[in-house]
C-alpha cells in the first residue's frame, strides 16, 4: 500500500469496507421494515433504541481509530510484532468497556426509553429489543475491533466476509423470531435483537479464526501476555477525541429526537427512518474514509507524505460520486421509500418530506464522514473533534431547535438544521485538510 497506483490501492482497500458499512445500514433498515409490519410506533421505538446504541458504539469507536492508526503505521514501517501488541491491548480495553456499559444499559433500558418523550406504548414495544441490543453491542464491539485491525493491516476481505455472514444471518432469522414462524418463539420486536446476537457471534468467530491462525499480516496470541498500561493509556489518549467526535454526533441525534418526539410519535418515526436512510450514504462514506485513513497511515509510517494526502483526496472524489447517486434517489423517490416501510398516511407524509430535505445534505455528510474517519485514522484525532463539536453544538442543534419551535416549519425545521450544520462542517474540514497540519510521518 506504500507504492503503486493510489486510486487502485484505495479501491482495493475501500470496496470491502464500503460494502461492510453498507450491510450494517441494510441491517438497520431491515429491522425498521419488520418493525413497520408491527406498526409505525414500533419504528419510533426501534429508532430510539438504535440512537442510544449508536451513541455507545461511536464512543467506543474512538479506540478503533487510535488502534487503526497505530497498526497501519506499524505495518507501513514493517513492525508487525508491535502491531500485534497493540491489538492485544485493545481487546482487553474493549472487554472492560463492554462490561461497564452493557450491564447498566440492560438494567436501565426502560428509563432511557421513557426520558426521550415517546409514548408508553412505544416504550413497551421497544424495551425487550433494546435490552438484547445492549448484549449484541458488546459482541459487535469485538467484531468491529478485530475487523478494524485486519483492515488497518491491509486485509479488507476477511472483515467483509464476517460482516456478510452476520448480516445475512440477521436478515434471515429476524422475521422468524419476531413473528414466531415455524418452530421459532414469537418474540415481537425483541426477536430482531436476539437475531443480532446470534449474527454477531458468528461474524466475530470468522475474524478471530483468521487472527489466531495468522493467515493475515497479524497473528493474535495471548501467550505470555502482559498488560501494557502505558500503551493502553496512549490508545485512550489518542482515541479520546475520536470517541468524543462520534459520541457527540450521536448524542446530537438524541437531542434532535427529543425535539421531534415533542411533535408526536409520527414525526419521531419519520426521524428514525430518515436518519437511517441517510446512513446509507454516511456509512458507506465512513468505510471509504477508514480505507483512506489506513492507506494514508501506512504511507505516513513509511514517510510518504504526498501519497498520504493523495489517499484522502481520492477518497473524497469517490465519495462525491456515491453521494450524487444518493441525492438523486432521495429527491426522486422520497414517498416510495417511506411507503416501503409503512403505509400509514401520517408516517408517509412526515418521512417523505424529511428524506427530500436531507437530499440537500448528501455530499456534505459524505465528505464529512470521509474527512473524519480518514484523518482520525492517521492519528490526528483532535481537529475532527473540534470541528464537529463546534459546528454541531454552536450551529446545527441551535438552528434546528429554532426552526422547529420558532417558525411554521415545526418538526421539519430539524432536517433543515441538519442540512445547514453539515454544510458548514464540510467547509471547515476542507479548509483543515488543505492546510496539511495532520500530515505527520512516522510510527506512533
């Protein structure tokens, strides 16, 4: 990855990660589809649950960013043993995180659902699903961590295989567990959570099998393992800004959800689906950004600064093409997208309008994901945090609340606030990228 055609290397590394990210969104949309068969209030409940889970997942993903940066630079510099050491320490940190977050999450699920402001009916529908999703989240954390390590070392195919198996299993088993088809138990919405647990176990097994066998550049082994507190602290210190970046972005969705829920369960359900629809663009671009960051990190480890910068540049070009396709789909088919999930007139009316508005933000959101993931995965995590934090809480959230409560737009003021915030964030990232202060060579 430190020589040859940059566009070709980027595509080789990115398409599996883009596919993996896309599958994760399809997975969420499939849950929303089956929830729509239960009723549109189930969509609202599922959306609230997924928002909470996303906050916690993105907070832990800061560790992924620091680990990816260290491993990619170590591989680029030819220090494979150090890369393996980084992975082992990261696994122990993830284990601690899963215990600290997962157990309280299960205990306080009903409270977390109720404080958003949705109806008691929505809380009852979503409670079992969210409890099981906290367990699935813990397993998914290990799948994301091990997959990220393989990707940073240059192996994008194994994590794609793991994600494909887990997504297919989830898609197939969800309706059987939700509706109790054949000999399966009738679990309602909680069945989707149980299906996710089964799927994540299978996906994690594939990544671990390759890592322990050593058929990639990494070979995981805990023989003679010793806790390296110094390295753990460095992983946390470098990853903390990336964790805050992801966590506050997801937290902002919770704030906006509370604003929207004050207008009723219909707008809350529209919020849930429209944000997942935009994630088709966002998550695909996120995979592209991680690939660009891994490629840039390996080149920085080898001292090739211009190749590192060009890696992110090409990722932006690819993202522009993808976002253009998404924009056209959102502009032309907003009602059809909404009707696919539920035919409730209230739901379709709200959701179609939201999707049409958010079409204006497809390229800004896509470019922000590429810059955030790409730059952070080279180890420069502070600037993405500052840019995201300032534009989100000083611009996007206040404007969205103002438009929702002080104008005739009502709940539809929220997506317009999202469009404005993402546009400003994209401009700030372009300025920072071209300044080049994030291009620091060497091993971390």
